C-alpha cells in the first residue's frame, strides 16, 4: 500500500481519484494571452492543476547552445528563442492572479536553483522535477529544502539513477512519474507496465507523464494504477513549438478526463458481489440455485 501525498486540497495516491496535471509548459509560446487561454481550457476540461516551466537561460544552456542558429519569431539564434519563451515576474504574477480567479492551483518545473527560488515566492502547492534534472542531485536537494511535495519524472533514466535520486530526496511527500522522454513518443516505447514496477519497488505514489499522440495509452495508465496523469496541453497541435505535437487540444483533454472518471467508477473496489440490479435477472434466468 502506497502512502498519500497532500497537494493543495487534494490527497494523491492509491484509491484516490487520479490527479490531472495540465502541462502548459512552454506551449504558450511566450504569449501571456495564450497562457491564459490554456489555463481556462484546463479548468473547463476538469484538470486539477496547471503547470509551467521555469529556467534561468544562461544557467540551463551553455553559451555555445544559445549561439546556435535557430530562426524563430524572436530572432535568429537558439538563445533568442529560449529567452523569448521565458516568462518573468510580471507574467507569473498575472498567471498567479488569473489562476486564483478561476479557482485552479498552479506550479512549475524548475530547471535550476534560481528558478526554484523564483517560483517559491508564489508558494506553489508542489514542485515538479523534470526527467532531464533527475541526475542533478544539487538541484534535487534545493527543491527538498523548500519543504514542499515533489513530483519527479523518470524519463531517460535507469532504475539505478532513480534509486540514487530517491536516496537524495527521500520518500516523504514524493511522487514519481513513469515517462519516456520522446516527443511524441512511439506507442511501443511507452512501456506502461513500468508503472506497477515502480510502485512495487518504491512503495510511494506513482503516476504517468505521457508524450504520446492520442488518448488511449493515458487512459490505460490510469487503469494500471497511475495516481497522477500529466499531459501537455495546447490550443492547436499544429502550432510552432517543440512540445505541440505531443500535446492534447482542449476538446481532447476534456474527453480524456471524462473517460478517466468513467473508468474510475467502473473499476470498483475489487470485491465480488451480487448487485440489486442482478436479482431480477437471477429470478428470470438461473435454473439452479446454490448456497
């Protein structure tokens, strides 16, 4: 039996309704109005929380990476693009106010220590650590120093690397997400049975961060025990941006969450029983009774 983790006003873990993260990330393309539309779409779809990404560009990327040619609406280099996609204090204050107005909490994946300190000013209900940061033990410790629940993605990582990360973080107030860090991810590389493997190995809540095209694998992840589902959201999958193709549009997210809630009701409690609705059928069809 895994433990429960409190995120805001929700308990997350086994036998609880699946906690749905609408991952906005950088799909706002540097536009606060798009960010607001994505937040609103997540509220309308039934998400429990929305998530952004925060980076200190000069820390996360090397000077040579930033100087690489990469034409975009922001300029001609990769650095122009990365800086153009990054929200600052003014935008996050606006996001914070807007989420409060709509009644949905928000948090972020922080890719460096300064970004953790930046987001901490908004008192997030939890932190998400991206798969790329799983082996950055100093960053893990910095997250843990804030005393908030942590959600750790495990894409592009071996079991040994996950073991080491959990040794650093400890298991208190920790949730891990199974993931494959390919955008979009081929179906035969999703390896959803790993959800059970991780739950059995660590005895803590396990969820799923999906980057596939389509909805059915995410629904399957919930039936396999994922207590959190994270999916990237977008207004239009054909929009420019590295995560758009692996994202879900508003109508798809709404359908996915509705299907998840239906499956949760259908799963029941696992106890075999005769329902009252079956009694007339017993009278009509069963020829021989036994006690």
